[in-house]
C-alpha cells in the first residue's frame, strides 16, 4: 500500500503538526507501507528540518507551492508517478481538502480527511451563535463526507459536530495524542513541588483564561499564600488585560505569567506543580491535560466532551462547565490533603502511560485500511 499524506509534520509548531510528526515517525518504523508526505508551503505551518528527519526508505517528502489549483496539479502528477493508493488530507482546511479530493477523484484514489478541530467549533458557553461562514462550512462538509471518509483525532470530535448539526456517517476516530518528553525529568513528590497551581493552554477566552482570576480569588480565601504559574502564548493586549483582572481581584502577587516557554521548561514547570486548573470551554483532546498527567500533576477541568470522553480517570476531576466555585473548592481539597494528592498523582502517571504514539499510529492505519 502506498499512502500520500498532505501535512506539515513539525515538533516546533502547533498541535496538529506535532501530531503528524510523531505519528509518521511511528508509521515509518512499524509499517510495510510506503508514505509520501506532501507539504503545502503556502500554509507555512512548520520548519524544514523536521520533515527531513522523516526521510527514509519507506517515507519521502515533496513540497507543494502556490495555492489550490497548483496543489491539485502537483498532487495528480505525484499520485500517478508514485503509484499512490490512498490520499490523506492532513487538515480539514477547506481549500486543501478540495484540492486533495479533486486529485483523488480524477485519479480514482480513496480519500480521507483528518479533523484536528471540529467544523463549527464553538465554546460551551451560552449565547454563542454560529456565523454564516461556519453554517456554509457545515453544509460543505456534509457533502464532502459522501466522497471522503473523515478521521477524527479524538473520539470526542463527533459529539462537537453533532452539536452544530453536522451529522457525519463515514468516519472513524483515533485515540487522541501522546506525550514525548524532551528530556528525562525525575518525579517530584508533594513536598518537592513549590508551585501550587499551573494553567497551561493556548491562551484565549475560549480556553477559560478569564475565569482564572475568579477561581484564584476563591482559592485565596482559603489558602492565603497560594502560588500560581500561567504558561501559554498570548498577544500583548490579552496579557495586559489579564494582569489588570488579576490586580482587580487582588491576586496579581500570587501569579507569575511566563507566557510561551520551550518544551523543556514547560515540563519542568509541570513537574514542580501540584495541581493544574483547566477551565477550558473548548477542546478536541486537550493535550496539555495529558502533559500534566505525565508529570504526575492532577487536573481539574470543566466537563466538556473532550475532557469527559478522553480522560476517564480520577486524576482529572471534572466540574460543571463554568462552575468557578466548584473548581476552586476541588483545588483546595487537593492542596489541603497530601495523601489525597499523592493518590491522584500516581493515578495521573498510570493513566498517561496508556497513551502511546505507537497505538495512535496503529489506530490511523486501521482507519485507512478499513473496508467500507
């Protein structure tokens, strides 16, 4: 079997790019298939060093320039010359899906579309309406599913699609993601962790950052010397706004905003943190939750589908969506009880170990070789 994957595998970029890098690394080692990775340069989603590392006897790289029409021409040529059997569009970006699907139809190949984010993705808060653009995309993808089998990066994605009335019939799901630590970091027991709370996310309103000052204020009423670290890339205007909110709620002195940090520093901070609070209203898998669990750090999160479906462990405490009081209460319970914390910490590590890139790569293989 010869498989064409249109994606940009890169560990230095976003979650989808990292996902593809690690999955392709596993496929290269374990499969007798041949893989051709076509990189759409105009999307500018990663570096050039990472794809080169994947070059091997059963995995090659080609680059696609310009836009959809040029992509389609390049893909048709490549599919025929390399005798490709299956085409996987690595993102659900509409123009990329259309280009890869057209190429598949004209060459008579099977086509798959990878979903890392649901179409119509909306946070689980009241008063959020779908835009006209999203409504059009929902109609488009209902039609495209007749021609392409969808692959979801997490079992929870289908629930988010149903929420916006995008009813998909031809799909399969992979388990999610896994974590590969950049360095070996020793496990830290409770007494060796000097950060009480950590919040790690791609910071935005939908990821619950505006809830952080309110949650912290509630916790501070019970634990005066609370210490928290915030990790995640955010624009300067949002950072300033969050700092003002922290000050307004009299918790600014309790928080250190690190912003973006590299992978090594991120895992070091997680290893020194006792609890991660994750008040996100929107997610597909929430890889930062798994990263925290890997370091033995329990998590408290809102009970959105991505959390409830993917993290069936006591180490991830689910609270009602938007319940600031309940999240604060559960954080105080963990921070005030060393034995309880230690139990959750061990469960966190055990659960995180059940996610491996090898298993996820096998899930993907099962999706593409399934007989319809």
